[in-house]
C-alpha cells in the first residue's frame, strides 16, 4: 500500500507520515542536508530546495520500485507520474 492515501493515513495515525518522520530522524542523526531532504521529500519532490535533482531521482526510483512490485505490466513513460516526466523531460 502506498501513495497519497497511505501518507494521509500515516499522518492521521502517527501525526506525521514516514517521509516527515524519516526526515526528522535524518536531521537528528546529523546526516547531510541533501540526504535529510531526500528522505523528507521523496514522495513530493517538488518541495525540494537543497538537492532537487537527487530528490527527484529517488522519487523516480521509488515510483519504479512500486510499479515493479505492484504489477506485471511493462513500465512505460506515459504511466510515470507527471512530476517525473516533467522533471526529467521524459516523453512516451
């Protein structure tokens, strides 16, 4: 289970989603700001300001991993998120 609905459910139950909690933990562990931002914003890469390219790359990898786990259908560019297609200038 994943996606916006899952993030909302996490926030409802825990007070924050796993992205925010992971970002806070990364800061507490004093990881570099680029890594903390990547953890925090991998589900909403458009919010990245420190290392947007890294965050978008991880967001795309996350999307591809979920695709691979959720379906036997081939991965095609047109089925990627609009955010990933726009950032990486991907055309189908």
